C-alpha cells in the first residue's frame, strides 16, 4: 500500500487533496509563529466474528482484562509486529470497555507523519483481523447498545525541537505556555464547527454523549476525561504542568488529514486573536448541564456551525470547504432516509 499526493500536474497540487490541505495550514503555522505540531492517535476498535449471519463481539471479557489479551493474543501480537516493521511506534495496547473492544495508542510524530501512521494502522488492524477470520471496525457506534469507539488525538506544539506547549515555572497559566493556551483556546472556540471534520457521520453523534468519556459539552479540563479537550500530564511530566492536550471528539470515520487541518486552523486563529481559555471544568460536565454549552448533537448541527464559521474560508481552501459541506449534506440525507444503514458501516470503517 502506498500513500500519494494528488496533483493536477507535476508541481501543482490538486486543490481538493486532503494531505495538501494539512500541509497548507502547517505552513501558515510555521511561517507566522515558527511552530510545528506533533500528534499521536489512540485507536479504539471492535473485533467481531460472524455468527449465524450476524457480526457479534469476538469477546465479552471486562475492561483491561488479561483474559481479553489471552483470547486475542495471536491477533494483537501480529498487529504490533506489523506496525513495528513499518516503523510505527506503539505506546499502549489494552482491552477497552466494550465487548470485544480494544485500544491501540500510537507514539507522537510530526503531524503529517502522524496522519500517515493512522491510515497505515487502520489498514494493518483490518488486514490482520481478516486474516484470522474476524472483522475489525472503527465505527463510532457499530451497535447502539455498547460503548462507542473514538480516535482521540493528542497534540503538542514544538519550536526548534522543544515542546513549547508546556509552561515554565512562574510564567504559565493553567500549567501551559501562552502559545499553548492561545492555540488550545482557538480549538475550543471553533470546536462546534471542527466536529464537521472530526465527527463526519450521523453515527458519530450517537457516540458523543454525556457520561461516556467522549466529550459532549463545550469545555476543557485538566485531566478531565469527560471534557472534549483534556490537558494531559503523562508520566515523567512535573505535576501541574501539561505537555499536550487531547481532543476526544475525533472518530475513526474522520479523514485524519482534514481533521487535523481543521484543528490546526482553529489553533492558528487562537494564536492570531490571542484567545484565552475559560476556567477549566474539573467535574463531570453533565452535572453542570444548563451552565455549559452542549456540543452539536447531530451532524446537521455541526454542519450549521461550520457554515456560520467564516474562519475556515481563510485557512482551508474554499473549494475544498464547499466539497466537505456537500459530502456532509449527502450523508445527512442518506442516513435520514435509511435508518438502519449505519449497520453496514462496519464494512467501510
């Protein structure tokens, strides 16, 4: 399998190329602020087996169970081995909360490489599962009766090889640098519209619900896993300091190049406008329902937010933006007329 750039002719990128869209916003970030973005994705997926014409969970053991590893050991070892042979770093692998659900976290890399790594990872997981007679799916809610699957992404800002998202003693607010806060504030400000890129199907919004660690309210928090934006302090980072932030409202149906392009465009606007973050939410946001803005509950709502948000016209090619909106409208129309069609998504994603 090869990844390629789409060109009209040699040296002239096609204006609808998703990889080129990501490169464009990264160039703006570099040219204006001398910043680069590193990204690391978490991949949640289900392993399903066919039984009497139906696809059912491969396993039903509980969250982080060693039994789940025993059951899937040959498959998981083969997946990790294949990714390592491709030079893709695997940081963590564990059984997730759903029946037959697993999570594989990748190491962070320069944004364009991180997106490439995600594409290869999805292909490897699906191919190895198929080899073992199983079906791997990244669909946000393959069934409405179990926990959803996300593709959470962690982002950090780098300058001359140094992580500049983190704050330094006595000069930081919220444990992050000024540029880190402004960038993250831009993402939070534009998050309702960003969802049209990172949660691109009607099924995506069956996953983004309160009390499911998917981030249903417009807020951020420090290590708050119910917030859509989580400032993260991994092991080895001084307490109270944050090295990256996680976006939970990103799923396995999203094009990673377009999703990252939209997020970075929002961050650039935060830097240009010197936005600041509101106070963090350190409790379950659903307990503050009525005080916090709910993120879009449907693709129709996120598309409406995108249509009202003029910022993206400046940073994302306008023709590409028109195409994205057109595809989202078509998805909304199709799934509104075919209520059970989401069941077939397992064969696409």
